[in-house]
């Protein structure tokens, strides 16, 4: 910047070169010419000189060019020339590759300095955003390139100006929708620079529908088979999603993960992969990893993992994983991608365990990958990727851990030897002569035991046949044997690497497992070996081994249950004090966390090493060291009394845990009982609702019957008036006496029918008496029941009351029926004596006969209902006699009886309707009889009236 100020402050010494003079003249023309054509020509000339005389044009013409952009916006040609000139001045990416090496060093920084001058006035950037909105190609394209160059030179400052500019980001998003591919593609490059390391702009761009547009472009360009445009779009997508949880969630919620699946649909013919296709597919895999990175929030990662499984993306990746002809770097990145897609997700891990390689016979994908890991001929990067995949498969996957360990147990080993299991491969790698295979196998086996005490105990059962004729030794013993041999075995690779791997395995195995510690201490050679290693003064390479030996010895003390008398905690601490010294022990233990490779491994789960020699620590093991380093240091300095107190505290805690477990079990059982009771309550509630609905329906039906009854009363009133008019006609015809005689005959007939009905009523009375007696018997039986069945007795009494009420109602019905019969007799007489020519009279007779039939039918139905009630009473008696019956059953019977009573009440209502109808008709017939001169008596005096008539007839005959 000082260089620029010096140049701009005054003319340099010596004569000006011709180029500078020309530029000065052109600047004067741009500033002073009134004709647009002159200014346009001058700006065109400045453009042609801007590449060769970049410094001079930038110093002298920038202010004039900015003025042109402000004042001559109506002419797109001059605006385009001005933008191109500014781009040539600011951009460091010269189109001509003729840059001389002897140019001053300040020239390399010219672009940044000119950018600083341009953006010093924020209005210039705002003006540039306005010009980018122009549709004219000669304005929009140079504006996009200039803005991209500004972002490259002074990214954060330009980002902030665009961010505070009204609709600044939205204007630039319109570039993706431009139909001209050149502008659209450069718009993608512009957005790449705009979204770098700015979460606010990334969110705005994402919510401006960037994902949809970019994925459309990738699809249009042919997905992985596309060109450089696909690569640019993928880089922009990475900018938007990487370390941006909001955009990742928006990407998942927008169902854009499903649109990634076609990217990985690679055909069977995998030969002839172009460099661009490899680059595109590599970026696509990295984009998937961005969504499921272990550094993301666990909830967001888990939801993306599930979405990738459900849309088939994981299945597609596994297809590439098992395909042939895939380039090595794509295969490596695919393994890393699958690793993070399945990491910690049980559903995805289960699917991956079921994937088989297309071989004959089919082998599990895990076995095929482990074969690559322990094969020293495979590339180092590929072996690291397989190890990471295996670690992710076992991460928080106790089921998978159990399956791996089970392949090592004696009961599950394939005796035929036809197939190779994962456990056999791990053991083979653990004891091979390749140090890298030793380390990878040890770390993989340690992950199979991670946070799983049960498997640590089961692994103690594994026996290995070391040589023919010798007895088998345990896996734990073999590991300690190889560890003690040290450099005696000729190995390829780092000599320290094998011992570091075995020590990490043993530390993981023995931590939090007292039984494994006991087995380890049972070998008398182990403790002397560890103390000897720690006490020696070795070189820097061996310091790491010393630190791990100190950690293993500390674990043997901390998790020691004192079951071996010679290796109790107190004796081991005394041994450290004598042989090593406590301070020296703590110092050696600190070598681990102070090591540079330890710090690298603790940063992220993926094992990434520049060379095999740097492969020393595992990420999960660094967590174990951090957890145990402090507690082991405290345990070394604790006295025996403190150890006893600690053991007592542990026992108390165990007892407390047992009590808590017991109460948890009780609470769990109570929760189950509560759930069952809630289900019963829900069932009863639903039944109650159904019954309420039934009652409501019956009430509505009763209301309908009442309405029908009222309508029938109105109609019968009209019929009575009609019959009155006919009786007047009969009087006019002079046939009253004949009608009276016929009515008497019909009355006689109806008397006989009345007697029959009375007999039927007496039969019903006897049935009711039987029910009553049975009810009394039921009552005596109920008295012998226990107190818990008192509810049933009350229920039976209620039923008895209901039956008595029913009997009284039936008696009332019988009286009403008798009245109805008498009135029907009179009605029948009137109908038969009427004139046949009167159609209404004939219809009335037909109605009466129909009513009589309905009456008989109702009586039959009433009998059936009474019979049904008697059957219900008998079933109730059986239930009461049974000692196993419950109140619930009695309530059920009550509901049945209530239903039957409701039905009988309904029948009674129908009879009442019929009685009301007959009452209306009989009242009309009485009026007719009076009009005919026939004396009409009350119902009680009918018989006496009839006898009186007979006496009068006899007297008349005697007089005659």
C-alpha cells in the first residue's frame, strides 16, 4: 500500500514511458469528452492496455472507470469495457502467461491493493451488485468476473459489504437461473467465493433455494459423468453444508439426500474412468461424509444416517464397495464414507453385516475388508480405511462385537476350515511378521472389546495352537509372550509398532475387568517384565513403550480384586516403590499423553497418518488414557487403609446398586400392572361409551314412537268425524233397528273372544307367579353367599322389583285389552251393518280385522318376552349357585335383564298405542249407537244391560 501511495503522490523521477503518457491522455479523454463515442473509444483503449500496463492503468484510470460506471449506465458497451478493464487490473489470474520473473515483488500483491482501494467506498460494491442484475451479456458477465476477483482478493471485507447490502445475496442467486451457461457457471464460482467461511451468507444462500438449483445443474450435466461444472457445484455444496448444522438440517428436511442416490449408480463396466469422473465422484463421497461427520451433533448425524439407509444410498455405496475395476482412491474414499454412514447407527451396522461380496462362495464384506487390512501388499491408505470401517462397524454395536468375538471362541470355530472368519483373520494379523498388520489387528480386536466386560471375560477362553505337539495357550498368554520377546522376532516395519499395538490391546482388555487382571497376574513372568521395562533408561523410541507398560501395570493395580495373595494391590505398590520409584513411575506414565502422535490421534476418530511409522495411537485408546491416567496416579499414592476404605465404599455402592436394581425391577413390574389396568379401564370406557350410545339411540326411538302416536291420534280423530257423518246417513235411511240387532250379535261374539283373552292373561299371571317364586328361591340362595357377593344380592332384589313392576304393567295391559275387545266388538257391529255401497265403511272393517290380528301378534310376542325373562332368571340362578361367579358376571346378567325389560317396555308402549287407537274408535262407535237409539251402557254394566234386554223381549212375546 505504501508503494501505491508513493506512486500516486507524485511523478516518478525520469522521463515517463510512452505507455504511461498514452494512459494519461486516455484518462483525460474519459474525464473531459462530452461525446459518448469518444469516451467509449478511450475506455476500449484502456482495456487493451490494462494487461500490459496493469499498474499504470490501475493508478490513473480506476477513479475515472468507476465514474463511468456511475454516469454512463445507459450504454452497455462502455460499461462492459470499464468492467473488463477493472477486472484486468484487480485480478491476479492473468490470461497471458508472459509474466516476467524480474517484475517487482509488489506486483504480486497488486490485486489485493487495488481491491482495497475499490472497496474502500462501499458504494462501489453496491453499484457492482446493481450492474450484475442487468440482463445484457456484455454487462452481466464482466460484472460477475469482477465481483469474483474482489472476493478472492479481500473475501471477508467484500462478504460483509454484500451482507449488509439490501438484497445483495438474493441478487447473486439469480445468476444460477440464467439461461446462458457461461454466466451460470461463473455464477457458481462467484458463490463459491462468497460462501467461504461465512455461516450467515451460507444460510441465506441455502434458503434462497440453492440446493434445488445446484442439484438440478448436477443432474442436467450428467451427475458423476459431468464436466468441470459438476465439480464447481459440488464444491459450492460443500461450502454450504460443512460445519453448518442449520443447512445440514435444511438439506435433510428438504429430502435432498434422496437425490444423491443417482450419483453413485455406477454401471457394471467400470473400465475407462476419466480424471474428471474420479474427481466428481470423490467430491460426491466427501459431500456424503460432510452430512454424517462424527464432528456433527449426534442427533443430526443419526437422522442423516437413517435417511441414507431408507433411500437406498447406503446400499448403493456398498455396491461400489464390492464392485470390481473401481480406482483405488475412489475405493478408499468409498470405504471411509460407508464407515461414517454406519458409525453408531445400529440399523446401518446390521445391514452392513449382511452385505456379501460377489464371490463363490459368497463371503461377508467384513471378512473381505479384513483380508485387505492384514495384507501387506495393499496400499497403506486403503488399509487405514478398512481399519476405520471396522472401528465404525463396532462403535456402540455390542451385537457386532459379540459376533466378532464369537468367531474366536472354541464352540463356533469352523472345524472344516472351508471358510475364513473375521476372528481368524485378526489372529493371523496379530501374530504375523508385518508390524503394521500386528498394529491394525490389535487395534481392531481392542475395538471388539470396547466397553463390553462380558466379551472381555469370554475372550479369556480363546486357546491358540502355537506349534505341533505343544499344548495350546490362551490368547492373553500369547500376547504377553510376543510382547516379552521384543526385538527377537524379525519383523518388517517399525519394531516399536507391534509392541505398542499389543500394549494398547492389553490395556483395553484389562481395564474394568478384574477377572482379566487376575488371569494376567497369574502368569509370574508378566509383572517382572513390566517393572524391568519401566525401570530401564532407554532411548526416545522406547519411551512410548515404557509409558504403555506403566499404564498396564497401573491398570493391574487399580482393577485388582486381591484374589491372588502374591499380587495384591499393596504388594504391587511396594514393588513399584522398590524397583521403580513412585515419581519415576508417574513420569513414565506421562510419556504417553506428552507424545506428539498421541495428540494427533486424539483429534478425530479416523486414523490418518502420513506414513506407517506414524501409526502408533488409536483415537478410542486416547480416551482411555485420559480417563485412567489420573486415577492410576492417585491409586499409586494411596495407603492400604485408604484402599480398604475405598473397597468398603465400593461394596456399599454395589449394595446400593443392588437395592436400586431391585426397586427398579419392582417399579418395572408395577408399571406393567398399571399398563394392564389402564388397558382394562380403556376397554371398560369404550364399552360404557357403546352402552351410552345405545341408550341414546333407544331414547331417540322412543321419541319417534311418541311422535307416531301423536300422528295416529290426529288421524283417528278425523276417522271418528267421518263415522259420525255416516251414522247420520244411516238414520236418514231408517235402518236403525236392523243395525242395533246386528251390533248385539257381534257383541256376543266379542264376549267369547274376551273370555279367551282373559284365559291367556291368567296363563301369563301364572308364568309371572312362577318367576316370582324362582326369584324368591334365588333370594334364599343369595343369602348363603359370602359378603363379597353382596352386590349380586342387591342386583337380584332390583331384578325382583323390576319383575313386579312388569307384572303390574301386564295386569294393566290386560284390563286395557278387555276394554279394547269390547270396543272392537262394537266397532265390528258398526262395520258389518253399514251400507255395502259405502267404501269407507268397508275399509274401516278391514282395518279392524287388521288391528285384531296385530293385537293377537302382540300378545304372542309378550308371551315370548315373558318366557325369555323366565329363561334369564334360570340362568341368573345358576350363576348365583356357582361359588366362582363374580360381581362382574352378575352385573353382566343385570345388563342383559335390563335390556330384556327395555324390550318388554317397548312392547308395552306399542300396546298402549293400539289401546289409544281403539279407544278413539270405540268412542266414535258409542256416539253412533246412541244416534241409532240403542242404549249404551258403561263397561261394568254391559252384562246387566244385556240381561235386561232379554227380559223385555220375553214380556213382549207374552203380550203378543
